[in-house]
C-alpha cells in the first residue's frame, strides 16, 4: 500500500480515478454486481452533482473521469464503494480494496488521453474486439445518436 499518498484538490481539475475489487477478484463480472454498480454510480452522481466524463466497469476494477467541485473531493469514491456494497445482494466482504488511484487531469489533451484509455481498456484486455462492444462504458455516449447506461457530461 502506498504510504504518504498525496491528493490534490481545489484546482478545478478533472480526476482520473481507478479502484479495484478486493485482491482484484472479478466480483463485477456478475450481472447483478455490474447493475448494482451502474445504478449506484448514477445515484451518487445525482446526489453529489459531480460531472462524469467517462467510465468503464471491468470485471475487477473501475475507471472514472470525473470533475472536482468544491464541496466534494474525489474521496466521493468512498461513498460510491459503500453504496455499492450496501446495495449488493450477497456482497463479499470486503468487496473493495481500501484505497484508490487518483490522477489530476489539468488540460483537455490529457483528458482525451485518459478517456481513450478508459474506453480501450476492455479491448486491451481482450474482452472485446471493439470498444463499442463493451456495454459497461461511456464509449457509446460519445457516438452520435447513442446513449449509454449513464448520461455523461461531454467536455
């Protein structure tokens, strides 16, 4: 585990966030777990009003590209993880690794790079042949005339 982890908030940056299931076990491979995660992400986003630019739910981890707002830091991840755990039937204990990775994204070029990384994650892992084939990501939101599972905010 990383010691002396520093997080930087208050600059209005976007945040590229990654967090994993406990011991990277593929808990999110199950349909119910994925559905619970998607509904939890939607509910937490609505409650705390952060902007969501991209996401992908993989079998054992999640990537998010979100905004920062003064009243909510990316530690909102703790709230999201808790919400999923509470609302998931037959939830393994623990479900999540205790920490998360947070990378400040300060410009549009880096935002686009992180979004491309998010959308290509299932392709790189060999789970699909095209990012559009993975339903648990924001990729389809960026395609004309398509809507994903969760509305996103385009930058």
